[in-house]
């Protein structure tokens, strides 16, 4: 039975590799903010899960974003580029705390009775059908875009969990479920390979 690579966390960041800005609580109303992760040249990654953490003053409500006192005007967008194809995962932009739950189901506000609240969101792509296939040579990425003033938030983080595999991995785009296992490296489950023009179902 093949071994599977461990999931590795990367914060969506200004530079796409976990460096630069990672706390997206600035004012993006005049200039769009972009947090993203992109594998490097020659790298293939599978994105399995996105964790969103929004920290703000206690008393978060469903109809606002964080505890900003109301919904965002423009909202947060989450997009992927997989094998050269861009897919918008949030056709209705996320303007409130409750919208995260509508897309991901797993959304919860953590409160410790005093102090700040923490909205935590778990978007598991494998539960939508399959992980997201990211090819560094094709410029693939996962991104979140911001066009509102989020400076009232205390923390706004996006953590992507991906599996990493070496260049010995072989994938045939004409037969998406055909994977050549290299026993000297990491084995790959056949159901974890996304076909060309990947789209992620939100139903």
C-alpha cells in the first residue's frame, strides 16, 4: 500500500509562498488586496482544505463581517486557477459571517466568555468532490480578493493545506484517473487527481 504525503500548511500571502503580508485586515476599498498561494516552477500540489480565521471584538453576528457592525459592501472572493482554467468558487461574494457557512457549512464562532471572538471556517475541497490540482508550470493558484475596508478586524488569515509530491509523479491528462506510482517516492491515490478544466461543486 503506497504512503501518502502529509498535508502542509501555507498562509495565503502577498507573495504567494507564505511570505509578505498574511494578515488581511487592511483598507482595500481603494486598491484591491490579493492573498494567494501558488506552487513554484516544476511543482505539483493538491489543495485539500482552506481554513479562514477572522478575529474581532466579542459579539460577532451572522449579518455582519467579523464584528464590523454590518455586511461588507463588495465582499471577499475566492478563486482558483487549476491547469490554466480559472474558477470562481464564490459567485455570490462573501459579505457576512453567515455567507462563509453557506459555502463551507463548517463555520463556527469561538467565544471564551470575555475578550475577542474568533470566526473559524473550514472549506474542505475533498468533500466537494476532489482536491484542487495545482501545477506550478501552468501558473495555477488559490486566491482570496478583498475590496473593502477591513482595518477594523483584529485578524484575517487564510490557511491552505496542500500535499506535496516530487517530480517523479506521473499523470496522464488524457486519462485523469491513471496514475503511475513510483515506489521510490510518494504514492498517489487515483481519486485525488483532478481532471482537466477542474471545477469544484458547491452543492
